C-alpha cells in the first residue's frame, strides 16, 4: 500500500511540465513500485512489465502538462500505464506469461514477511483470474479506491466490487486449504 512518505504531490506534474528533472525523479521514486506491480499483474512477465513501465514514464513526462488536479495522481498514472500496455499488445501481440511470484516483491515494502506466509499469499494470488488479481493488487497494495479501479479497468463499479469480493473468498479458501 502506498505509504505517507510515498504520497504523490500533484504539484510535481506542473514542475515536470516546466522541465524540472528533480521533480520527475521524485515522482518516479514515489510511484515506480506500485506501477511496476500493476503492470506485472497485467503482463505476468518481468521484461514486458519493465519495458512498459519505462514507456509509461516517458508518456507521463511528455504528458505531464495534461494532468489536471483531481486528487488521484496514481490513478491517472495507472490509466497511462494501461494505455501503454494496450498499445504494446496491439503492436507485439499477446504477452508471454510467467510466474506471478514477482508481484508481491515489488508492491510491498515490508521485508519482514515470513516466507511461509509469502508462499501462501503468492499461491492465493496465482489462483485468481487476471482481472481479479489486478483488482486485488490495485485495492490492497496500491491503496486505490474501487471507483478509481473501475475507471482504470473500464468495468462498472458493481462489477469491480463483486470481483473483489469473489477474489477475496477464493484467496481465503485457497489459504485455508
């Protein structure tokens, strides 16, 4: 989940639009883990997620003047990332899938997880469908609201809520099994 010290200041976008490299670095370090985790949940491929992440930051930098204050800079950046991801699929076709075990390492700052709990969580996340996994990661790890997730994914709010609840039930039953 996004911690307070990683909160993105909306003023950064205006500074980036004016060519402030330090503001861009600040934005990058405040958001790259969450964006990478989001992209990894979509691609399930480390290399593709890294490429798309790099292209996302290029688009964010070039389009920073288009950002309007709305209180959800991470939501805006996720929409940019999703569009870059969709462009990547259109250009290169379907993305090759790999193990999902990388996501949890990049979206959480808590290094004190017990390895058994980490394995259970990874197995539970891996048991979800792609869309469910994305919703769970965006809500739990990235701290996004269900409305923001609905906006980014293009799903109705009621669908996001039901998929989230269904995913939690699946994860619970997987962990209990």
